[in-house]
C-alpha cells in the first residue's frame, strides 16, 4: 500500500514584468508574477512541480506563464514577456 503525504503549497512573488498589453483587457500594464511550488511525496519518491502565473492588475485575468521565461528571469537573464508566453487560465473583468 502506497503512503501519500502532501506538504503545503508554497508561493514565491517573482515581481513585475515590463509593460505589456494584457491580452484580455487590452490595456498597457505590468503583470505580477508568482510561482507556486508543490512538493508531493509518494512513499520515498519526491517529485517537485512548479506552476508560474501572471495576474493583470487592471482586469484581474490570470495567465499561465511559459516556464522558459520564468527560468531565464530567475537566472538573471534580461528577457521580455510577450503575449505568446501567456495562456489564459481565468478571464477577469476585461
């Protein structure tokens, strides 16, 4: 019988993007970036899963962010977030 245990979900604030036009409300704004770290343990095997999201402060839309962009940003590489790096998870009041 496998023993399942789940640790708490941890979030990290990754700061703000450069100015981008929100794909939902079409307003120029800076999106706030967050990463959710989920450590799930099943028996002796630990598997880490990270999801990164961006939130539009103008309309409240939530987007999944391309992990390559997040990785480059965390490494200190100067990179620009584009609309193609975003996938809509929850439409706000755009």
